[in-house]
C-alpha cells in the first residue's frame, strides 16, 4: 500500500476481478491465489473470473482446478484465441458485481495495489493506473509512446497510459457500451466511449514489474495492424454519428 493514501474501509459493494489470460500457465495460479488473499481483506462479496482466451498450454486445466478448489473462482473459456479485446469483453459480460476490476494474467502488477484505488471509486466511475518505471523492453516503450500520440491525434484522448492493465470500473458505466474491438484497441475504445457518456476518470500511478514467466504478444505486427484497423473503425463510426446528429 502506498504511504500517501489513507487505508480504505472494507468495500460495501460487491467486487468482480477478472484476468484475461493467454498461455499463462506459469502465472495464473500464483495470481489467482494472491488475488483471493487480497480480496478476503477488503471485501465481503467478491468473485474472481479467469478468462482463458484459447490458451494452447495448461492455462485452461489449471484454471479449472482452481475453480474446483475455491468457491469464489470461475472460469470462462474461449475455444480459440479471439484476442485481448474479446477476452476483456467476456470478463465484463460475466462479471456480476457492482464494481469490476481487471489486470492481465502475466503478474506484472501487484494485485495488492488495488487498495490505493478504492478511496476514489466513490467519486469517479473509472480509476485507471499508469505504469511507474515501465518494465518492458525499449521497443515496447517506444511503441506505447507512438500509440499514445496516435490516440490523442485521432480522438483527443489525454491519458498517461491508455493500455495499463490495472483498472477499476463502476459496472453501470460500462454495462451498456456497444464495444466492438476484439484486439488491443479495446482500452482506448472504452475510454473514448466512457468520456463521451460523461464518466469521470481518475489516474493513479502503479508499480510495474518484469514478466517472470510466459511471453508477451502485444508487440507483434499482426496485433499492431489489428489495432489500427479497429481504431479507424471507431473513428469512422463516430464521424457517422456526428453527421447523423447534424442532420
């Protein structure tokens, strides 16, 4: 817990926590157990959802074993790898509590840092992290900088770290969003739509750690090209909405 924040009381609302996971057999059990430990301390009503996005390793079987052992754990399986955005959409759709939090299945964040978010969720609709001393390779950090500039130019979105996978939402803010992105553009689409409907956003710095197991996939060319296609699709839709309103 960061020293500059007061301790949060136990949550009055229910809390859903989910992890999109693709080939995370080396991470998913430790992440799930750490999350259960933290949630027991901060909430009475909670659930953990593992979204297995068509993993080819043992992520699925490990997740099923966890669900059998712990009553608060559920698993959603995709029969094939559908993409990061599709995994997030499944997590949001299956979440049943008033508050919804997600982080990636790669354990590059400390789940205990969710405590620093809780005092703000009464005042804001979304509390989103930005990575402090991002522990990724240089080319990933450069891609993130260019992507941030691209999103700002296309949508006027001013955020420090759009894709930081450490976010807490009021479920009512995202429940009826017509999300379309199945790839990595999903985070930007969420923010663009949320801000257009008046949701309030708070940004908080969170610690970032090196990946200790598994492999990153976000920097692949096909992932980047898919992101650009989905960004253009949203931009085109928003332009069509403006034209319809003006007429």
